[in-house]
C-alpha cells in the first residue's frame, strides 16, 4: 500500500439520467489507506457515483482511474469489494450457512459449483474471523440480526482480498446499538488490514468518529478533506449543501437519534 497514491481518482466527472444532470464536474482523489465517508442527502447522487466507480454506469464526461489505471482498462475487479444496503435481504427461511454465503465470494476465482480446496476453505474462515463472526460459522444466515448479516456480507467481499471496499449505506436495517460496533470493525479493516474504504451514508453523525476523510456530495462535491477540517466547517458546509440553515448533528453515539436533522429523510431502524 502506498499512502500517497490514489486508490481512486475522479476527474471532471458529470452524469445525467435522461438529460437531467445528477453529478456535475466531480473531482475527487481518494488516497490508498484512507477511510472516506461519502455523505449527502437522499437523491444527491451518491449511488450514481458508486455505480460509475464500479463501471456499471458510463459518465457523460470525465474519467475515473482505479489504482492508477483508467476504468476502461481496469480488469482486476477482485481488488474491489462492494457491499450494498440491499445485501441485507436474507429472510429467516433462506437455507445457507454463514460459511456458505462467504464462500460465494470465491466463485469469481474458483467458478460456480467447483469444490473448494482446503486453502479456499481457510480463506473463507479467515474472512469470517476478520469480521468477528467465527462463532456463527455454521449458523443459518437468515437467523442472524441485520448487523450480523452485514458483517457476513463484508466477509463475502473480503474473501477475494480486495484493496478497496465500497459500502453503500451498509447500516440501513442495522439497529442503532450495532452501528458503532459495525463501524469499529470497518475501522479495524482500514487500520490493521490497510484496506481503503469508501462508506456511503446519509448518516453523517455516527460515522465521523471512524473515518479519516469526508466528502460531501449534492450533485456537486461541496467538501472533501480530513475529518478534523470537516468538523470545523460542518455547519457552514451543511447550509451550503442543503441550501438553508440546518441544525448540526450532535455527535452523541449513545443516543444516535437525538437530533432534529435527518439529511436523508430516512430513519435507520
Ligand atoms: P443517492 O444515492 O444519493 O440517494 P442516487 O444516485 O440514487 O442518489 O440518485 C440521484 C438522482 O438520480 C435522484 O434524483 C434519483 O431519483 C435519480 N435516479 C437514480 N437512478 C435513476 C435512474 N435509473 N433513472 C433516472 N433517474 C435516476
């Protein structure tokens, strides 16, 4: 890992759905080893930007480089892990164990329905340990809580040893008490495993304690800097981004709902 090199570089990116611009002239460099919180209200273009990064949408203008390679030439997708809010959708009847779900992360490597070697099985166990779910290795995924299921999906993304992990609203459906533990685990992956993380969230309050950098998006990039600078400028930046005065979130993690302002207009529980 080279902490001065960008894992992601976005230059002059614009994107429109049916002629309506949702991203305008985005410039963003995310250095290797950072943990970026990408925040913005609902409909501000966060998921669209992630889809552009994952090469699922083609920008109308601009370019993206992943680990120094232009996206059109980038082919090492096992370096990129992705977990979405929709990952947390197993109902209690789904008959797969944690081990089996995490194994699915290796299908790209070993092919569907091939047998896993002893080495592959060890990789699966390691990924499950990385997210602290070893006790639940043989548990049915459908019987776990929302927070535990999200950990399992992170493990599924980790099993191919990504250098960059992108999480789109991963705490939707996770109860408020588990959110802090979940962010702690992400911070551990960042600090101890050196994985670059992009955490997309509308929940500004809870994440600032964990991330190294913050980017604020609402069609334009309104801010990008380290967490300390973000906290100094938060009030100003929020009113710029939302276009009116807003009450700044309290950073009280014991009572994460004790605020009047919910930028996404969504509740976490
Ligand atoms: P966020 O992730 O910040 O909630 P999105 O990137 O999902 O925002 O959406 C940005 C804007 O683009 C919103 O106004 C949304 O309604 C619109 N949008 C998203 N997906 C599509 C689509 N497939 N077709 C047309 N408009 C879309």
